[in-house]
């Protein structure tokens, strides 16, 4: 077996400055912290270091690149120390024959892709951005365009190294401390600090994607074609226009893809994509519904009425928004929330439309909507997906947001659906309990490993009743 060692697993020597464990919380400066939605904003004490094992000793929570949209990665109290993993990003080993890959939790998906694509491997599951860490991918048990084929990221994780609330370092896997493993996958960082992640990568024929796209005039037809496409294509998704009026509401573009074969693509791996950065928060008038309607109309029209297909860069396929860094500033300083839910499919094809119509009746203005097809429920005790259609809808925050989320969640409970904790900032505790029959089992395992509730977040206080 040929093993490529990208970097040593040996811990680096401590810096000359005092160690993190010697720092009391009051010595760590207070800063403003928020998630990707820029709401809420809280004051907290965040400490980043190459030695994640060191800084998690006194931390109440870990976080990486802060791409959870709401309050999942925010400290519950200003006195709580948050361990930031972004500097703990070393690769420990990568077996280029079997695809087994192990790295520190702070390694970004961007760096993983740059390392593995040229070597004929890829992460088996990828979310909609590569600016996430391996630890965050486990904590949220991310899913991607291929959930109907490959499930969630946690299904491919083979081992975790963690610091639990007692301070002990524990290794867990589907075979060892299996309950802790299943509670951690999708557990939003509340069962322990993830230090290292081992995952089995997927072999690919080339580092390019063969994409096919087609537009559809209404929601029902697009859902039908999305289900059909899933039988033949490993990656499927739809962009949906929810601001169009009349029969056009729900029109959109379906994009499907697979890894290109050698005879279809260049033998050279694709170059790194160029990016631009949005330098400041945009004024509120720029994000008015009429400007988004115009953008949606242009997007739909320029797609054309025929089928388009060909080879594209994998970053363009998986992470189209990553070309614009800090794109969340488009929503202005008020921020936004992404309401991501899953609706089980039934024999009633009107169910998704009625759900969207309820949102519109409540005054919700959806600027961006992505729809995907989900397969079987994952093994993570709180993993989000299950069979059905998932909608990820960006809503600018205003005075109606809480009431809109409340009403949508009430309908979602009636329909047997649920929301995604990695995107949520508004769901009430009673609503989450009503939509999550697995919650009591997860809470039991969490209490076993953290009986005093040492690990906590703003979200865990809001939804699980943790004490501050």
C-alpha cells in the first residue's frame, strides 16, 4: 500500500507566548461574533490556535469558519470561551490507494479539494460552499446535491478524535463508542470538541464535472423531472424563482451532473477559480424585491429553452456563490436567515406549492431558493435529511421573520417535515421537539457525556433549554 504523507501528525511545539490553558477567560478580548446570516450578533471570547487540543480544555464550544447561518456556533454567554479551529488545519495522512484521509478539524474543504482533486479523489459529500471545515461538516452532517445517492457526510466518516466535556480525549467511530459517534454527527458541536476527522474519500475519473441544465416553467414539472433525473444522475439540484407571479411562481432551472470521463475532459486538473470580495454591506434599497425579480427574470431567460451540457469546473458546479466572497453582505446589516426544511413527498403533488403559497401569504420574500431531492435518513441522531424535497430559502430579516418561521414550522409539523439546525435562528423549542422524534435519544447520549451541560451555544439555549 502506497501512503502519501502530506504532513506530520506530530503536534507542533508550543509558542513562546503563554499557553491557551494558562489564559483565564477574562484575559481573552471580547469581540462581536455572528454566523453567516449576520444575525444574531453576540459578544464573546474567541481563541484560535494551531493547538486545538490545548484551547479546547476550557472552551464551551468550538467553531470553524462560521458558515452556519444562525446561532449554532455562537457562545451562550460573553464569559464562555469559544475555541476556533481554523488554524488547526494539518493533514495527518492520506492513503492515495484507499482514499482514507485524516486531518485536523480546522482543515477547510477548499484546501481538501485542492489537495485531492488532482490526485483523483474527492469528498463523497459536499455542501454548497467550500469555506467550511471538516469539523463543521461533521457537526452539521452536511448533505449535498447527491444525497439521494451518497447520503450525508457522516455516512463516510470512519473515525473522530474528540475532547469530551470531562476533558478526556476520546476516539469514536461507527464501531467504537458508537452512540457518541452518532450523536456527534449532526449534533452541532454539543457532544464534544471535534479535534480530528477521518473520512473515506471517493475515487473520480477526472477533476472536471459534466453538467446538464434545463429550465422548467412551473414547480410541479420541475419536481417531477428532479425525481426522474435522480435515477440517472448522481448530482441534482434546482434553482427556483419564488418571486415570479401567477403560474410562473416556482419556475426554475435544474442542473444535474457527474464527474467527467477522461475522453470528455482535459487531463490537467482545473485551475483554482478566481474570486472577488464584496467589500462592504450593501444598502438596503439594493436588495429590494423588484431588483431580485429582475435578476431572476434575467437568469431564467438567459438559460434558454433548450438543454445545455458540457464540461465545467467543479467549483462552478458545487459552489457557484463562492466566486463572490462575503456575499452575505448583499442583504445589508440587518442580515438574513435561511429557512431550510424538508417536505416528505406524498401522492399529493400540490403539497410543495401550498407550502410556498403559505410563505408568500405570510409576506415572506424569498430572494434565493434552492431545491434538492433527499434519500434515506442518515445515521446521525439529529441529521437533517430524510426522503423528500428540501427547500433552502433566503429571507431578509425584518419584523415579521419570527411570525413567518412560527407559522411555517406549524405547517411543517403537520406535514411530517423538519428544519435544518445549521441554518436556523428562529425555531422555537416546542416546534423543534414536535418535528424531531429522535430528540430524546440524542439528549440521553448528550447527558451521558456532558451531565453538567458544559458545552452550549446560543442555539442550544434556545432550542434545548440549556442554562446560561
